[in-house]
C-alpha cells in the first residue's frame, strides 16, 4: 500500500525550546517540526548535544529573520571540571590528561578578569567551522589538526557562581561566535591544571531567555492531548527577536508599493539603519533599511497569508 504523504501546516512564528541534553540542534528542530507539523523550519545557531537550554526555533515566515538571531549575544551557565582535559574540550571527548587540582577560590577569581572584555579565541578543532568545505570536527575525528586563526570575541560577563573542590560554576554573557569550551580550556591552562566543560546550559539567546523556553516533554504532552494545532499557543511573533529595532507603520498606499519591492517614504522613519515595518492594520510585513535618500527600502518581506 502506498504511503500517504503528510500534508504540512503553513505556520509562522518562533518557539523557544529548552533543548534537552543528548539532542543535536537539528534533531531537536526536526522533532519539534514534526510535532507542529510545520511546513518550513530552521534554528538559530547550534547548541552542542551536551548542552541544554535556550534554542529559538523559527517556523514559516520567521525563518527569514533567523540570521539576525544568529548574530545575537548569548548567555550561559557552565560547570568547568578542573584538572581534566579532553579531546573535545567537553565531557563528550576522551580524557587526554589528568592532574591534581590545587587551585583556591581566590586564584580562580583573580584569573577571571583576564578573560573579560574583548579577547582572542582560537576555535576548537571539534567545531562546525569549515576548512576546504569540510567541517573541522570531521578532520578532528580523522586525527587531523589544522591551523586555525584566532578570532575576536567579547565576554561581557564572566562570574564565578560556585566553587567546590575541582568544579567551578560560571555565568557567561558573550558575543556570537564565542566557544565556551575554548574559554574553559584557556582558563584551565591559565590556572595550570587544565579544564573541560562538564555541563553547559544556555540561558539567553538575544531577547529570549529560559523563562520563555518550553521543554520537549511539555510539547509532547500538549501534542498528545490536542494535536499539532494545540502547540500554536507556544509560537511567538515572527518579529519578536527584533523588538529592539525601530518600528514604523506605513499607510495603506505605501504598504502596497513597499510589498511590491519599491522603497517608500515614511515621515517618522529614523535617518539610518534597519527597522521593522507594519502595514496600516498593524500587521508585521517585513524589515527594511533606510537608504541615503531617506526612503525605506524593503529587505525581507512577509508573504501574505
């Protein structure tokens, strides 16, 4: 008997998942997409399988704005296991070195300021960065080590939350592209004992926090009780990740031309920069950029329902 093709729903919005440990970001996305029965989906930057926490998932028209969430600052809590280094910089890897830990709380606190602010990081071999089209982690698994250029990242917050014996719990607020594994490894090297990430939880991704995050268990329970449509209650607006951008409302006449790709004027528009755009009914219709002549040029448009 031929298999009946599942008809996907055209749903749009952002669901903030509390990603469970052991799931890749893509596996988590596909699971939630199946539960929502959504036609189109994408995530906003990977979390390691080891990591848990805030993973904004974009559906439908919201996928057009995922790049701006990729660029957003992030927040984490991590447990650094001192005295043990691994191949991957986290608990998933093989242990490469062990040593006794003789680090005081005062010494640990004294080391932290050197990692705050604008710093240089060398990305780990076990990362999704590519060299000649191949992800570094694939090269690493084959036993290859290639030279990586240091990159500038910003650590806005690095605070010791708890310290006991050989484990330090840290809070981190950082710019995009920061590797917490590298931060912990570098800290361990500075302390002279080595370290790796034993636990990692993302607490913030742009404007989204754990307070908004829904567990996979909750989604599965609601789905079992009410089907895919019952999960729509967890979808945030497609522009919810851009609420810090200026908002402009166009007249019916201007919105018509703007939605057909033509720059328009709006009396209250800022003089430069990106902004969110609504039509005369208050419906979000896309994002635009103020051009040199003061008109709002469309950059990404929302498809009409």
